[in-house]
């Protein structure tokens, strides 16, 4: 996403000074939005699976943030 953000910003700047055409600029914007949407969809899936797991376990997982839970699980496997 970071690279898409940089490309989006640079293409917008280049468009504003006439160095790239509208299609190049808008394609960069669309690409960024697609990456952001994909990221949100992954987070949604993670939260949904976590809720399903908590329902099966009958208990809440330790962390309130899914990334922390994933890190915690990796640490447990390493131990």
C-alpha cells in the first residue's frame, strides 16, 4: 500500500504540472483504492474468523487487536 500511495501522490503531482496524462493519474488512484479495499477485506475476514473461533472456544482471545493475536500465536509456536 505504501508504494501505491507514493505512486498515487507522484502521479497526481505530475498530472498537475502536465507531465502525465489523466489516464495515468487516475489509474494510480484506482490502484491505491483497490489495495486499500483489499486490505480492509483481509482485516474484515480476520475479525470474522476470530469471532468464529471465540464462539467455538466460548472465550475471548487475549488481545483486542487481531495483529497482536497473530503475533501472540507466532510467539507460542516458537516456544
